[in-house]
C-alpha cells in the first residue's frame, strides 16, 4: 500500500513521511474550514507561472483521485483515477507542473524516459525480479517526464502503449512475460514484494492502481498519432498548454516579479501546508487514519443526487451533439476524406470522456470530504460544486478527442491510398537518394544504424514500401516513383 502508519508516538508515518499528531489535527482543521484549499494552491503557484492555474488544479485533483476506490457501475466498476498528458511548447510549464506534483503530493514516483522495463519491471541476469516504477506508485502518481525517448522518423511505440493500456484501465492488472530470463526463486520474490505473483518463472503479475501524468515533446497531432493509437490517447486527458501573446507577456512579467526573492520561512511556507493537506487526505482515503486516534474511515464509495446526475447527462449529450456536428462539417467541407467521398464516420461515443468528467467530479468532492461532502461516513456525495468543476474541463476533453478522431481518420485514409506515411523512415531514405536509388541491404542497415529501428521492423518497412506505388525497383535498387513526387518538390522527377 502507498500509506503506512507507525504507532511509535509522537509521530505517524504516511507514505514515508512523518507527521506529529498535532500537525494532523491542525491540517484536518484547515481542510474543514477551507474547502477552497486546492484553489488556493493553484492560485499560489500561478503567481510565478501565469496561465497554469486550471491545469495545476486538475493535477491536484489527479493526485486525490489516485487513492480513491473504483466507481460503482453496473457490470463492472469504473476506475476512479484519471491520467494527464501534458503537451506544449518547451518552457510552457509541463516540467513545473510535474515538479510541483512530485514535491507536494504523496507516493509520487518519477520515470525519466519511458521503457517497458523501467515502467513495469524486469528480471535481471541473476534471476531476481526488479520492480518497475508502476509497482511503487500503487495508489499514487506515476510521473513520466518523457513518454517518448526521441522523435526520430519511423519510430513506433506499440510496446509502451500496450504496457500503459493495462496500467491505465481498471482493474489495473500488470502482466509481462520475459522471453530470455527467468526468476530463480519465485516464492522468495513473492514474499519480498507484496502483491506480485509469478504464474511461471518468466512471467510476473501485479495490480497497480495509479494515476499517470506524462509529458510529450512539442509535436503535431499527426506526429503523435503516427506513433501511438487514437485509443491509447483516449485514456488521457490532454492538457494543451499554450499561451496567447498577452498571456506570454503576463507570464514573462511574472517571471521578473518572482526571481531572486528572499527565502520564505519554512514554517510559514504555503507549500508545506499544501503538502500536509495532500498527505492527510491520501491517508484518510485509504484508511490510514482509522486506528490512530482520529477514527476517520476510508472512503468506500460515492453517490450523486438525481438532479445533478441529470445535469451531467444533459451537458455530455450536448457535447456529443457538438462533436457530431464538427465531424459532419469536416466531411462536408472535404477536409476528412476529400470531395469525391462522403463515407459514414463512426461517431465518438465519448464513453471514456464521460468517465473522465465523472472522475474529476468525484475527486473534487473527495478533496472536500472534511467540509461537508461526506455523508454517511466513508461515502462521498458529489455536490453541485464538484459538477461545476468537472464541466469546466468538459469542452477541452471533448475538443481534443474530436481532433484526435478526425486526424486518425485522415491518417487511415492516407495509408489506404497505398502511399507511405510522410514519417516513414524507409521512404525518407529512398527519397533522399534521388534517381540513383538505394539497395535493400543498404537501406536496411541505414534504418537500423541511423534511425534506431529494429531489424525486424526495418524489413517490414521495406516490404511495405515495395508493395506500395511510391517506389519502383530499377537495376536492383529502390527509387522514389513519380506517384509521390513532382518537379517542384523533387528536381529529378
């Protein structure tokens, strides 16, 4: 579990951080008397980083959601934790948001570059199981600073997508088979690492309910969808961090207003208060304060009054109609498939998007459990304020979903036309050689050594290229065909 309680008075340990009982009592009073503590936190940090208030508030709610139980749903529960994808220009604030979450929130574990072994775990040469960051982030937050290792042409991320798909969705069951390694002593590893099982010596499984916040380099939506699937992106709430000209000037002024200020007394530092609020709320949600003299029960579930459920239903249905309208308009204008075709476009169901709206509302209500939303004990009532907070983010959630859907359909149509993607490393190499062309063996070596593509993928790229209309074979070499070139772009055509 992500919380631990040590009964060695006068301190109580929560998520490897020690608190005195007096600190916990004062923090509970603050949470009871100030239901706006999360807004206070967001406003505090916006003083130095203009334009990030709404995203900081949402990131705070994400941390709250990581320790909540699943949301009841007929058939199977729905996950309560939600995931964020930070996307924007360098220096826009992605790193700042991740740094603040890592500093003030409990049980946060960071991963620099995302690899399968670093994320889920691996078996080393000695036959020992090495946990990944996801194992330690259970009931906490997993920060992935760089979701993609690089932006080289031709790279794909199927394995990372599959690993995160398992991690991000209920029941958050992680399962991995290692072909070349085996655990020497599975029984010993199961005793050493709570919750891990080994169905076979080279396979491990564990449950890791956590919230994921990931950063991606600045890239177009097309570049992103050429690397991961639309379904993968739908598991995240995308935060399009950007600035208008006025906002950029305001942010720059804020920088000069805050740089080189005198240090603040740590006892009066607002960040310390925010930290205590997050940690105490985290422990109370999981039951860590139940037998410590505070008798605070864990959060067991949620309920929504019928009138507020009706509001959510009405607003999400309206969002669905708006999404349909945008897609129909794109088809009419020929922006999706071209003027010659008007196929039916599968509608966005918005099921996951509705789930994200619900998750935000539940987390917002849970963040105020000590100021009136808990009734009866252990049950959180989603109130009007929580609904209003969730609906603030609805338009952003749906808009990014529709953009992803339209772009993925354009890419699908582009591929059906038998042209390789403009990001195809193999085609880029062939095109760069002009009319002289390049041999298959040399092309394969170039893909492996220069672009970092695996040998298997390199062969697959070349085979796909050969059956397309984009290259021709002349004297044993691959040459770009005129199907994909013109005189203005390529002088040799």
